[in-house]
C-alpha cells in the first residue's frame, strides 16, 4: 500500500512539474511564439469582427468575399466562389483580386502567392504590410495571356496563399488554398 502511494505521489509531482513548465519540445513552425516556452492561441474572431473584416475586404477587393481562414488574430478573405479570371484577350496582362487580410488589432502581414495550373506552378509577388487596428491589405494576381490560356485549358487552377502574421499573440503562419476559375463564356 505504501509503495502504491509513493508511486502515485511521484507521478503527480512529475505531472505538475510538466504542466507548470510547459511543453518540452519546441513549438511547431506553424505557430511560433517568439521563443516563449508556452503561449496561448489567439481567441476566435467575434461575429462583429468578421462582419467589419468582410466589409473592409469587400471594399479593398471590389468583389463579394467569404472568410477563408483565421491566421493568428488576422482574418483572411477570398472572393466568394473563388477567383474568377477573365478570358484571354488582346491585353498583355490582367490583374484580378485574390485575397485580403484584415487585422482587428495591430499586426504585420506578409504573404506569398503561388498559382498551380495543371503541373506548372507560377509564383506571384506577395503582399507585405504593417497594419493598424481595423485595417485591411489586399493581394492581386497579375496574369499574362499565356497564363490565362493555361487556366482556360485546365478548366481552373489553385491559388495557394501562405500568410505570415505577427501580432500581439506571436508569429503565426498558415497556407490557404483558393480555387481559380475562368470566366464563363457569354
């Protein structure tokens, strides 16, 4: 009986020490808390913050938007129904709205865009901004006629947005996939 109590006491003491010290392994690359031994994840966004973010993102992208994900405290919005590209025409390059990042509190945002069409990946210039509370930054795709033809031929593509956010909860990184469709023939 005494051995069982001693064993239980040792287990409880080690469990309490581990709980107070935090995780032993390093934090995953997806959620870096600035070298802290333990950090709290950001709270989920409120309905009011999502509504304000949708309104700001809609005005910065000039299209209807939907929430694609939350990275840290920042909200990432994409065009509703995916990104729609125009049909290839005589223009050399076209610019289409891709994503918008809304920060309810002050944050620093950087992101990269890569467009996968069939077996080919096209890198796009990303976005980088220091945002004050309640501000949004948007990223656009700049496509050539050849890229537009590839999207039409493949009947769509996938845009992968890698967003890195540094806010008061630490550094966060997440990849979000958005569908890209050619405009319908009219």
